[in-house]
C-alpha cells in the first residue's frame, strides 16, 4: 500500500468510526513546494510554486441537523459546532488564538468562509475526517492542502459548483481570518491549480496564472526536499512583523504594495527608511525579479539555468529578510557543496524545509551528505525526500 493510499484509508476509517457508516465521498488536495518567490505573495507580487504528490484527504458525509463535526488523525477528539455558531466563532481577532483548536479552525474556517460567500440551507451540515501525508511545519503548505480538500468536499456536498480560484480564495480567507495567519494566496492557488510536470506562475495581484513546464523529468533532475524538523507557525510574531515591515516600506515609497517597486527604486528606498525596513523591502523587490527571471530561464534555457537564482533567493532570505535558521543554511550549503544545481530555503521561514535541484543520480549521495552534516552539527536528523510536480484537487472515492 502506498503512502498516499494509507492516508486515504485513514480518513475513510476515521469517518466510519465517527459516524458508523462509510463516507459519502473522499476528496483530496496536494501540498505544494515553492520553487521561488518567497514573501512576495502578500505584497501582490509573483510566485512560482507547484503542487506535490503528498496530499491531504477529507472523508465526508452530509448531515441534516445544521451541525458540522470534524475529526483528524492528528487530534484526539473531534470538534462539533452548529453552522449558525460559525459566524460567532469567526473571524478570529488579530493576534488572538482561534476559539476552537487550531487544527479544526482550518476546517471550520473553510465552512464559515464558504457559507459567507454562498449561503447554504441552515440544516446542511457535514461530518468530515482529515488525514494527511503532507509533512506538517515543513513549509509544504499542509494547511492549504487541508483547506483545498475540505473546500472540494463541501463544494460537492453542498452542490455549490464553485470554480478552483474561488475555492482558493475561500481557503485563504479561512487561514487569514479563522486561523489568524496573515498569509497570501499562493499556497491555496498552487494546491488548487496544480498540474503534473509543471509549476504555476501566479500574479498575486490579478490572480492570473500560467502553467510553466519545469522540464525536470526530461533533464533527469530531481527536487530534493530537506525538512529540517524545525517547526514553525505562521500565526506567530516573526511572520507578522515581516509583513508589517513590507507594508510600512510600501507606504514610505508612496505605493499600493511592493509589487509596484522595482530594483531601480532601491536607492530612493535607502533614503526613506531605516536599515531593517530597507532590507525587508529589498528582499521582496529582488525576489519578484528573480521569479520573472526563473520563468524566463525555464522557457528559454531549461531548468539547469535556474540554479544561481535559487542560490540568490536563499541569500536574500537569510541576510535581508532574516527568516532562515542554521539548519536551513547548512542544508543549502551542503547540497551545493555536493553538486546541487541550486538550493534555497522554501516556505515562510523560521524553520521548515530547504529544496535542492539535483541530478537524479545524486539523490542518495546528496541526501547522505546532508544527513552527515546535520549529525556532525548536533542537529536533529532531517527528513529528506523528493517531490514531483503533481495534479490538484480531486475526488478519490
């Protein structure tokens, strides 16, 4: 039995235990890895993520009593509320913990955001059970996978027929306003729009997307994920502080968002802002340009041409945005020292994972080198695996 089918079976079994009957259906959505474009999304900039083969499964059945009950393989007890109570539970005030256990806020928040957009009859509830093989806290957007799976399930159970972009927006609202994590929409769009062997170029202002073939398979390349096992949480202060710095920088430049600034604006920025704000702004401006350059390089030269852009992205996040940690830096440095074409941390930072673009034949040697380096440094053993650009949400059963 594959890793994915194990999670699917776990969701099915959990719902059957919860309700006494088999689920009406099982839906899933993928996590994502971000090839390049970090902390540009909430600045209305550009990103280049792709959906991965690791997925979250939502087994679900309708209820007719106006209540929604959610259970998860990573929580001891289910959480049950009435649909009418969702409007009293959410939104979560800024800086406050959700009124329900955080894991359940991702699920219940989707139901709340969905009903706000497309009101359903008050008696239409649901039982939902969640299981996942997306690593949690590794910067692979386990949260967007939950939101995508639940949104897909409820969309069908409640017969709403919403399009993928709308479902992505619902997931983002759940994460921002129900969970209280001030993230952009990249993760949800990457999960909802994933295609095999391609990344999704996303303009986070217009939500226009373009599929960009990665060329990894044809070039015999692999994207190695090095999960440092250093856990992070987007709802804690570091992420919020970075976002506030970006907003302050845009205000000082007199623009709507940092999307509207280019590299040519950096000298003026240096005259207007303190050193910390300048470095935060410089990361976002240069990272937006690196995304555009990566899309162009993939189209004109192929994936072997993007290595230096990945390396520059990591340096910018380490030095200007200051969201790396020693484990991430060691992962990147070791992978590059052992032949990686490019490497960078990925995700929100303060932990999580690094990625390395490597030759298929080098997977074992690079993995072993990173594991040895972590051991020598006294770090916890990393979880190392490859990911492939994969498809988006689907109904599995």
